[in-house]
C-alpha cells in the first residue's frame, strides 16, 4: 500500500465543492476518476521533496488534478480552472 502525500480520495471528495465542476458531467463512472486520482497522487508522491503540504498547496494540486480531468474529457479547449476568488472551473 502506498503512503500518498495526498490521498487520491481527497481529490475526489473535494471535486464536489468546486464551482463549475458540473461541466465534467461525470461522464465516466467515479471509479474511473479514482484511477486518475491514484495516478495523479502517485506522481505527486514520487516527486515529493519532504516538505509539509498546507491547504494552499493542496488547492494548487487540486487545480492540477481538475486540469487533468478537463484534458481527459477533452474540455480543456473550452474550460479552464481559475480563482474567482476560489478555485472554480470557468469558460475560457
């Protein structure tokens, strides 16, 4: 079992609170997004330098995860993440 810097389920659970996330329409079953979250968290853990991760860091990584999902769903040409003032998915 991997000791993740940020657990993949943390990314999945926070998606629900992001303004504009409904553009994803969760066209895949949640477990497919979980696979993406595991891959994202694994890459993050492998590149981790040992410093503590604060809430701002988590928000930055969550933004990266959402951008990854937008790419997977082929929505990144129409939508992006932005701070409005909170992390949101908005039209480009």
